[in-house]
C-alpha cells in the first residue's frame, strides 16, 4: 500500500505551538534559496525542506535532496533548473561573443585574445544572470 502523495514544492505551514521543534533527523543547511524573514533552513528525510520563521515552520518537498552527489544532480535538474540553464546559456553566449570579437579584432589588435576573453566573459555573466532571473520561479 502506498503512502500519501505529497505534492512537490507546495508550502505547508505548521505553527510552533503545534510543532515546537523539528525532529532530530532534520539538519540545518545552507543549501536552498533564502526566504525573506526566515531564520534558518533545514533538510530532512524524504527530500523535505523546511524554512524556520519566528512563529512557524514552512515545509515543502523537493524532488531530490541536494546533500548527496546523486541528489545534487537531480536537485539541479528538477528543483532548481534555472541554475544549469543559466550556466549553459552563459557558456554558449560567452563563447559565441568571444569568438566573434576575436575574429573581428585578430587582424587589428595584438591583444585580440584578451579582448575576446574579456568580452566573452562579460557577455557570459550578463546572459547567465538574465537567464537566471527570468527562469527563477520565485
């Protein structure tokens, strides 16, 4: 018989009057996005992620727990896809812009390689940042 199906990423609030402290298998973590007003974050069994506030706990279930190598890969793909997407978009844009700058400047400047590297890096960072903020769900 299957247990209850708890939806992914659906926040559930429990007051500290009902649950004064988390069970001992929940461990404090820095892995996760900070939320305004949250005092701390915890991760527990079954990929449960908790944000602690002054008077309540905010629980949600992730697809995967990022505290293990296998879990971090799945977490990036299913729970935080904006991160690998931003890295990929920045890499593609930076490489393309860097190559274009180099091709245009190679016969005009002895520093074409440096110019291409700097231009590519700037475009990679800008593209990655824009992609991240556009793709982020919250």
